[in-house]
C-alpha cells in the first residue's frame, strides 16, 4: 500500500490548470477562488469582463493566479478561441461548467423561444464546452476532471422552474454519458447538484414565500452558502482525492433531495 497522504496533499492542485465557465457568477466565482486557493492556475471564462476581472483581482489579492477570458458558452466560435488559447498554454486539467440561466415561465405559457434558451444555456452549452475542451484534457499524466453543475431541480419536479429542471435532469444524464465516453482518455466527469443558494439567476425566483417553502422541505431548515460547495468541488477536482470517482452526481443541499412531506 502507498503512504497515507496528508489532507493538504490530498486536495493539492498545485501545477494544475483549471477553467471555470460562468466564473463570473456567484457560485462560479467562488469555484474559481477555491480552485486557486488549492493551488490551481485558473481561467475565468464568461461574458462579463467587469465581473470576470473582479474575480481575478480577488484571486490575485489572495495570492493566487488567474486571468479572465471572454467567452459566450452559447457561441462555438468564442468558446473555441478560448479553448485554443488555453491549449496553447499546455491545456487544462479541470473544467467547471458553471454558467446558467433560470426562468419561471409556467408550463402552459412556456414558448419555444424560452424553452430553447433554458435548454441552450443550461444543457446544450455544457455538451458544447465538454466537446470543445475534451481533446486538451485527454491522456494527461494525472488524468483530468470535468465538473458540471446540476441542481436539486433535476430530481422530483419543483414548481415554477419547468424548463430549467428538465435541462438540469439532462445534466445528470449527460454527466453519466460523458463519464463513460471519456474514461478511456483518463477524464473523469461528475456533477454537483446544489440545493438553494442566493445568486443572480434565481434572485427573482427567491421570494419570501418561495424561500419559506424551500426551507420547509430542507432537512437543515436553511439555504446554502457558496463556501459550502468548496469541499465537493475540491474533492472532485483533485486526482488524489477522487481518482476512482466518475459519473457521480453529488447533492449539496442540506437534505432537500432526501425530504418529502
Ligand atoms: N444558486 C443556486 O441555488 C443554484 C442551485 C443549483 C444549481 N445552480 C447552478 O449553478 C451554476 C451557477 O449559477 P449561480 O447560481 O451562481 O448564478 P449566477 O447567475 O450568479 O451565475 C451564472 C453565470 O452564468 C453566466 N452566463 C449565463 N449565460 C452565459 C453564456 N451564454 N456564456 C457565458 N456565461 C453565461 C452569467 O453571466 C453568470 O455570470 C448554474 O449552472 C446554476 O444553474 C445554482
């Protein structure tokens, strides 16, 4: 048997290169900071340069290494340019797909355009990003890790998030398909399914009434805080910690998905 690593060694990402798509968002920004704090050099990808450079500045202020690359995950061209840039620098070991949009259009009123927007950003864009980045993640010495962001809405149906929930259910299945597809090349593919964390995309949805309803169905009786995703993220990113884990969907939701009335 090999020597027992220290916890610090288990989660050490020194020398690893990561890209966080949607690193401009509340959870994505935190993911970028956590990966950088563990030693990774991080590329923050997104549409908002202002938000992206602010995340980079926070990482640098904490002693980490990061840069912003403009990319729209719905646009194969800009995503391809960003991927080529990162491939030229040696490729990436970790990809986090954390872009997302939400919408509360009820089923009966959900038009094709809104349906396609929800499916496009929350599901198709993840397929697209994985396809574009997989070649530079293949056959690396310690393997590589893709982390998709699913949601508690991917399980038994919630009210008000019809298209979003269907897209997130697709993320769980896409994660398993990609795990199978990319295992021969040493790329692990997993997902984190967060419960409810106040962010930009769900600001309009999280009314007092809705929050009360969510908390009523959450074993721990509260919403989550972004730092409570750090452990799952770093575990799935670190080859020493999760080298035999692929195709998994990890729920970080205070027991929401374990509850019924
Ligand atoms: N906050 C929660 O409670 C929660 C729960 C479950 C899952 N999620 C998922 O977590 C991920 C992060 O979302 P968040 O909650 O931090 O919301 P957020 O709105 O703060 O962040 C989402 C980010 O995605 C970016 N984005 C949207 N469309 C894009 C595009 N076409 N190209 C590039 N970037 C784009 C937005 O600009 C934003 O910066 C999403 O996948 C979301 O569905 C969030």
